[in-house]
C-alpha cells in the first residue's frame, strides 16, 4: 500500500500541480493527511501512508478506538449472518464498510485483457524484475502495466524520489526478513524482521513484540512448540 499519485495526465499534460493548488483540501480528506503536507510532497499519498507520516497520531487514535482488524472481524460476522438468509438477493449495504471496493471489477478487467489481448494499461501486482532498480528482482510491486495475452508488462516509470524510494525499500527489506522467519523459523529471525520494520525500529520494542507474537501463535509454529 505504499502508493503515491505522482502524475495525473490529461492529453499528455500533468494536471496534478493544478489539482493540488485548487483541490488540496478535498484530496487531503481522501488521504487522511493535512493539505499542507500534500503541497510539500508534491504528490497525493494513499490513505495508508498516514500510518507512516502520522504514526504517533494514528497510535493514539487506536488506543481509544477498536483496531481496523477488530472492525473488519465484526463486519464479517454480521455479513455472514446476513448471507445465511437465503431470501437475501441484494448486496448488503454493510459490505461498503468492508474495504476492497472494486477489486472484483479489477479482477474481471485483468482476466478480460489476458484472454482477449486488449493491450490496455492497468495497475497490477507483478515481480519487480528490474522495474525499480532499488528493489530485488523477486520483490512484488504494484505498478501500471500493459496487459495482453503474454501477461502484464510494466510501463516505464520515472525516477522515484529518494523520500519515497527509501520507505519502499525499507518495507521491502522487512518483507524479505519476515518471509525468511516464516520459512525457517527461529526467534532471532522474527526479531530481525520486526527490528527492520520502519514502524518499530527499536530493539526493546522488537523484543517484546517477538515474544508476544510467538506466544499468540505458538500452536501454529512447529519450531516454537
């Protein structure tokens, strides 16, 4: 979810600077970040970037409100009750609160392009394979790609600002370490992964979280049994 809108092209002209000048407040409400920050960055961050750019504020909010995971679990519990009624023949309004809007349309659109060789551009997840030079080839990235029968081919991307590239590389390193811990096990591997995460990064906190994670998941960890 480390995504930023860096350009908005209309007739090959970038309209993002004008949008930031005229509609920063509206864009800020969508991203959950202050309009002033959008002006300073010169890009439009996704909503998830607030977890990094306003970390302490988000943590304070979560101390007094249910976590997003708890909210989703409750929504899904209620949805399952609704779906249990065979008379239900309309999309439940509650589903709008679940997240993942338009994923089904995106999936169908991708399959249609793969089958019919449309060659249109869609935003997809694929192996990096050199698209972003600062990431390993095996890293999974989400970028615009032209989709045809041969599969998605990433579009050429402009240079990524170090401010953005640094965070992307940081999170990708955590993912590599977390994968290593998941495959090979071991407390130290879990600790290293947590220490690498940009939202943790302190050894005492990483140690505590490591122990909490192992205790909570012990039944599912053969090496911790």
